[in-house]
C-alpha cells in the first residue's frame, strides 16, 4: 500500500498533471461563471482534450473542472440572479437578495469556502467507502450486478424528475440507443439499417457531447431575452467573516455535506438535486425560517456544502460498480474505459496507485478552489461580459473538431449533432435527459449481466433470487417499483374514508 501511495503522489505532482489541473481549473471557473454553461458541459467539452493525455492528467482535468464549475456557478447567480449551473439555482434568489443588501462578498465567500469544505468531506467519504465497497463488490456475480444496474436505472427515474413518466420515456430511449449494434451474445446486427458505421453501436462520448453542449448552443440561439446587467461594480474581501459563519452554523455544514454525499452516491441524482434538498432541509430545521428568501446566508452555507460533496459521492458507485452517480460521472466512465482504467472492484486491486491518485486529485482540487475562486470572483465583471455570440460558435467548432478527433469519424460528428437536437427538443418539452444518458451507459451492462445469468442458470428465473445479496437487491428494486402505486392507492383510500 505504501508504495502505491508514493506512486500516486508521483503521478499527481508531476508537471504534466499539475499543468492539466491548472488549465482545467481556469476552464471550469470560466464555464461555470457563464450563465447557461453547466459543469456537465465543461466535462463534455474536455473529453476530446483528454484523448491526447495520459490517464491521470485526463482524470485530473475532469475532477478539477467540475469542482470549479459547480462553485463558479454561484457568481452569476449572486450578481445577475441567473445561476451559472443548475446546482447553484437552489439558492440564487437568496444570494441575489444578499447582493441587493450590499452583502455580495459574504454570499460569494460562503459559496466558495463551504463548497471547498463540502468537497473535502465528500472526498473523505470516497476514500473510506470506495475501497470497503470494492471488497464487497468482488463477491458480486452477474446476478447481483443485474439487480444493481436495474436498481440504479429505477432510482434515476424517480429521483431526477418530478414527472416519473417522462423520466421513464427518456430512460427507454437511452436503452433503445444502447441496443444499436451487434447483439449479445450472437453478434446479430440490431437497428443498424444496413449501415456499417452503426454495427459498433452509437458512440457514447459523441452522444453526450451533443446532448450537453450542442443543446445548450441551440437554447442560446432561440433565446431572445436581453443580456442582464451586473448589480455591483466591485466585490470586497470574500473571506472576511467566514470563520464566524463556520462557528455559527457547524450543524448546517455537516448536514449539507452528509446529505450531498449520500444524494451524490444515488445513480442519476448529483449536485443539482443535492443542493435543492439541502436548501429545503436548511429552511425546515432553521431557527429563523422567516429570514429565508430575504438575504439570509444560512441556506447558502448548507447548500454550498452539499453541491460539492455530491461530486465526490457520485464517484463512489462510478468507481466501484461502473454505475454513474450523475451525468458528469457518466462521461467520466467513458474516459476511464478509453484510458484502460475500467471501473469496477478489480481497479482497486490491480491498479491501486491509480485510485489513490484520484483521491489525491479530489483533495487538491478542493484546496486550490479557494485561491482560484477568489481570483474568479475578482474577475467576475470581465468573465460575465464575454459576448455569447462569440462564445457559442467557438463551442460548436470545439465540439465538432473534438468529436471527429476521437475516432476520426464524420459519422460520430453526425451522431453528436443529432443528439444535440434531440436533447434540445426533449428539454424544451420538460423531458429530463439524465435518464437517457444513464440508459445508454448502463444498457449494455444490464443486457450482458441478464444474458450471462440466464445462461448460467439454464433459463431458470428463480436463480436471480437464489443468492442472499442478489435476493436483497431484487426485493429492494421491486419494492421501489411498487411503492408509488401502493402509496397512491393508500392516499385515495384515506381520502375516500374521510369523505
């Protein structure tokens, strides 16, 4: 173990990795601070760049850029009342109200400091929980993996949207896309329409770049609203008074960090939902709930801790089981496979130095967030005034060139453009796209483990419940399916009895 840790330090602190971290940090801060450009989009745009990098610098760019983008989304939310990323939307009104009261530096400082604290907490849980879970996962067979993937897909539908039916539709769309190519195990072409390019399946990375980047550009094209104006000319010392806030709200910081990590570990949830849930919990348990919405820092402290801790939490199922915790880790899993760092429990035994390097990258990213975040806040007026009509065409060119460079294929460029249009139309009609992404990522794993299990059991479906862990996961999955209709029937019965 000692030699693996030393190797990890050597890999993280070599010049190439440090330069990658620095580049990704500034890139993430810039993308997050531009309203409408999300942390997921920052990750998707970096995929073509990582194609030319060694494994650890490639992962370093992903980890650093997402952590920075989640924080910097607070900047336009506070100064413009437009959240830079969805994770910042939960407390945008609160932060903007503080800005109108002359407390912009307090709001931005709380978002910065407690994002870093939450990120370090989530990293600590990742370091402790991931290896322990990996030991358990080594005992998993195809039966357990089948139920685990199915449970992950189910949770993604019910957690990521308040319209489960629309979530199911997009999930099925993702599973359909995962079926394209040579069937398992016979190798029979499915949904290829005679196109040889499609026999290898739909390129996951190209599809995700389109769904998260091209769709954002299309949203900008149809947006006719005038650009917003900054409400402050200068932000003061953002660290002033943060220690007092930490002493005043220690329970809120811990609660937000714990909730964020737990929600992040749920497939399909991520920082966005963690921030909303944490803000709602902060208001519910606050001693001063009447101050929420008027410019009260308590909700920002708790939500800021939650959104960055969720990032580390999402890596737990991604590294241990290959199941993405959110759309960001869905993209990262593709990069891991591309770099021959296949996620799963064997990653912890065959290449432990790579896992320790990932842990170090999380720690480093959250530490450098504070000094670089201060620079971002100071430069906020310039960043927020970058003309979108200049930025968007550059993003399109970057997407096209990067997608082509992955496999030198114009077909994948077409996949990216079509996926962008489809994602734009889905979101315009309130269909969530996260379940579709998870369907694409996990569809192949679901099919492979189902067929392997059926072959091993000679077609006996009761074998899916024959092993203790498989039975527990199977019962849990079925209970999750049955819970909504049973609860609805119970509510209807109570209403009928009351009438």
